[in-house]
C-alpha cells in the first residue's frame, strides 16, 4: 500500500455478515481440508521462507521485478500450475491456473520493493546498499505467501471431490504503478468469482475496511525563456504558472470535502534564476474515500492549472500517471476469513526474536503497543484507512477479502527500514505462514461450499449500487514500465 494506514473503527465477528451454519458433513470436510492444508504449508515452510528471502534480497521496484516474478512463476509451474507470463503488456505480470470450471477463486500476489529503503535484517539502521530499494511494505512475503496458499489449495483439490479453479494473479507495481488496473483492463479478472489476498502488517486481523481512492498526475507548463534581468518582458514563465496553480490548489482545500487529501511537489522549477524558465512541472496527488467524488475534485484541480496557464500566457499539459479506486469491503467474505484466521492463530516470539524486537523498537517514536500482539488475533477492522492501493479497483469488479498478519515488530509503520528488517528474518516469515494458511483455508471454503459465492455477490451488488459504473482515468494509457527507473 502507498502509505501508512489508520483505521477508525473495530468490529467483532458477530458484527460481520452472517454465515450459514455448516452441516455435520460440511464440518467433517472442513476438518479434513484444514488438516491437509495446514500440513502442506508447514511441510514446505522452509522452502517458502527461502523463496521470500531471495525476493527480499532482489528488492526490485515496480515493473522491474524480473527475477522476483520469474522465481514465483517457477514455483507455481513446478507445483503443476499452467503459467502465462508477460500478460497485460507487462513483462513481470503473470497468471497461474490449475483446475477447471466454477467457481474460480483468485489469489493475488505482489512482489515490488520501494526505492531508498535498503536495509539488512538487523535491529539497527544498516543499509545493504546506499539509496537502493528495500521491501518496506513486505511484498516479498506477500507474493510468496499467496503462492504458498494457492499451491496448498491445488494439492487439496487434487484427488478429492473438490471442483473449480484456482487462479494466481502475479501483480507487479502496486506501489504507485497500478499494475492491477492494467490486469483488470486486460480481462484477467473477468472469470474470477472471488479474490482472496493479504498484506503484511504488525498484527493479525481481517481487513474489512476501505481505503482512499487516488488520482495522480504531472502538470507541465511551457513558456518562453529569456534573460531574467536583461529582457524579462520577452519571457513567459512556466514556473510562474506552476506557482499560480499551486496557490489556487491550496485555496481549494477550504472548499473540498474535509476528508480529501491533496499533496504536490514541484518536480522541475527551472535551471538557474537568471533565466526565466520555459518549462516547469508539478506532480499532484488527490485522495478521497469515494472515487466518484474524487473524479470531480480532480477536474477542479485541472481547471486551476488551466487558469494558471491563461493568466501567465503559457501552455499547459496534464499526464495522469495513476488512478486507483477505494477498496470496497465484502463483509460476508470477511466473516469467513475471520473464522479461519482465528482457527490458525498467531505465533510467539523466540528469545532471539524478542531481543531483536526490543532493540528495534528503540528506534520507533511514540507509545508502542504490546510486544506480544503477534500471538493474538484481533477483531476484523472496518472504517477508512489512510492508504491507497490498486486492490481497490479489483474489489469493485470482484468480491474481495484480505487478511493482515504480524510480519513486523508491533508499532512498526509500513514503508520504513524497520519493516524491511523484520521482513527479512524469521518474524516476517512466521507472519507470512499465518497468512498463507488463512488464505488457503478461506479459498477451500469457497470451493467446498457453493452457497458462499452467491451470498458474497449479493452483498457485492448491493454495495456497488444500481448506478455503479467502473471507469479509470488511466483509460488507454500504456503501463508505465519505466516509472521507477532512475
């Protein structure tokens, strides 16, 4: 996710959508499934930890995850999946399919790192390489844990009465690259009945909350250069246009919904003060918890740019670089996943892990939660978080459910070196195994009990509303494969 997430409410399992009471036959099937799936994941935990560690060391940024994607594809191909790489015009995106018929259960995996967060698996700041990328959001664990879940479900489906299809979707560039939006556009989710996924965090809970939709873009102004002292009357300052637009955007803050977030950076302000800049650029991001409202706010921001161009006698162009919807939670699926998470449970620290955690927490600010929260399962969360993710677009097209597990030391924010450090050692790996088991058990429930899918879809259709229409400002834009290249 694209930055730290906060939540405004908690709910218990009883507050989620009701789930049908299983029959004795179903209960026995669930028990058999649980035993087989947990045993499968436990038996391969060491190899999954090794796989995650390799991706952690690669630390490849969005759309550049060549080795990370290849490793995950090889793991799934070896497990018997039919793997197709280079989908949606993205070299590192792929799908892996096993089974046939309905339902089709999608499991999403990510594997991109973040710039500038290189860090050893150490409790004190220790970059492996200065200014190099690092997995500050734990996507090395995310992709591997999701693959582990898909493989365990496939193994259980093999040779049993389970029908249906398991479809792993390897989604690159979640961090600002909107990889899933392009995969949606390519139709890769069209046949999926429900999506199961997860995300690293510092505690264990089902995330039944929403997020912030975001539209981002670069606004460029073209003027006329001239000597700033000798012939200023001949110039038309592109930097003046950027500053005029930014001033108007800042005035807009008083006149947009109070939960809107607007932020920008001047990415090119000219070269030297004695030359009036003929070119200047600013990057703007706008967020809101409803894309349908955000669309209108973005139009107003662009109009501010047009006014700035008119007032400074310059020309303006806008490139939309990112656009993702807010997450649409599915309470019915969340209730299923919450029950499975409670069955799996958390994990306890070894003495060495506790010592690591205690040292690392000395670098964190503010009051810190209890260190043993990794061993607990918390109620599902609802509300609106402060982050943005391309999973939002998926959740408006397919009923989606997500679990968070304790891969980081309690109190650790995402996108920090502390998250990289814990994700590169056994604490992160243990949390990944909890997620893999929870996802696999949830997916097998959906395959085992046909009634779950229509119930999840009934809630899904009601939540979207009669006037729902999915659109994306990315439209026909090609995937920005070089957006992280230096």
